[in-house]
C-alpha cells in the first residue's frame, strides 16, 4: 500500500461527503445548500480532495477524488480489504451508489497514507 504515501502532503478533507461536494461544486449547488460547508466556491482554483466509496460494482471500492467547478478527477482507486468490505456491507447492505467513507475505512486509509 505504499502507493498512497504519495498523497500524504495533499490537503485531504476527511469529512467531505459526496453530497457536500455536489452541493459545493455543481452549478445549482453553490448557494448555501444547507450542508456543513459554509464557504462557497469562488473560482476554479477552489478545490476539494476527499474520499468516497463507490458501490456500483460487485465489491465496493474507495476513490480519492479531486473536485473543482470544472469537474472531478480520480486520483486513486483502491480495493478494500475483505474485513472492511464485510463491515461496509453490514452497515449499508446491498445498496448501490456513492457513499461517504465509514469510520473504519477512514482509519484504514489514514494508516495507509502515513
């Protein structure tokens, strides 16, 4: 997992959730959408880097995403260890979609980056 160490100096927003990113960066959303982020995006230089769980395939994957008002770029995509897949499925069931990272996945990611 040493591949994640290259992201250690990025300013990752560990609390950003997919719904927050949509609210901040999509055209209709940058208007005080009522989420936990009070600052609005003011220019294309404003960006967020955050983790999301992508659960559309057979097993969930975790992505590191850089988003600005122009769009999103996936910086990394990781398979989760089996125990975290089981934990995620226990919490979310078979729901498909894009989800915020769970506490256990966040803790695992932090150990992998450092």
